[in-house]
């Protein structure tokens, strides 16, 4: 007989294979496409804001998004595997040190800003493809000598001001 955890895990696997859910964390700015039904018509409305909380509980996983709309703070909690979520896109990754950012509810303006997590350094993208090793692209290996006296003897002596005269 299957336990509830096994059934939930099977349902989560089935849902994740059908819909691609990106990895995001609290502190990230996320754009969620929500399906809204108005009469017979259905449309997608986007809700973009800061993820202030994330709860990972198998099929019961959820996340809370907060945004400021017309000067008023608006929070909305979404079930991660809900059919009303049509798309999920991470706009910006934030650098935070907490799992729940509820302290942002009391803050507005500059005090509510979150630093951006930098993924690339100075615009240089790191290649992940393996490189063929040849003699030309191997950097010379510098090893330290076993005796430090060799290093002292190998250095050229500096001319003192007395010897120059």
C-alpha cells in the first residue's frame, strides 16, 4: 500500500514533467502569469514582484510575491503546482541572507531595496565546454624550492648607494 508521501511525490513528478518551473529563491523578482477566467473568455494577467517567502512541501508547495501597486503593498500567495499559473519567469536574482523577508512589509523606497546577485563577472562569460590540452595552452607551473636559502642566493643583490659612488 502506498503512503501519502509516495502519492504526493508521484503527482509532483507528473506535474513537473508537464510544466517547466524555474528555480528561484526568496529575494528574487519573479513574473508570474496567472490565468484569469472572465465569463467564457480566458486571459493571462502578469503579477510581477519580489518573492518574500517560499514553502517547499511536495504538492503543497507555495510562494508569496509582494509588489507595490499605486502606493499600496499587495501580496499574493501562489500554489507552486497550481493549474492557474501559466508561466513563471525569474527577472532578477536578489542577494539576501534570510528565508522569509517579512521585514520588507514595513519598508518602502530605498530601505526596501535588495542587492542583486551577480552571476557574471565584468561581462565575461565562462565557457563550460572542455578544452583540448596541448603544450601551448598549458601554463607553466611555478613550484617553491625546498630550501629557502636557494631563493636568497638566487636573487640578485641590490646595489647600495655607497657601491654606486
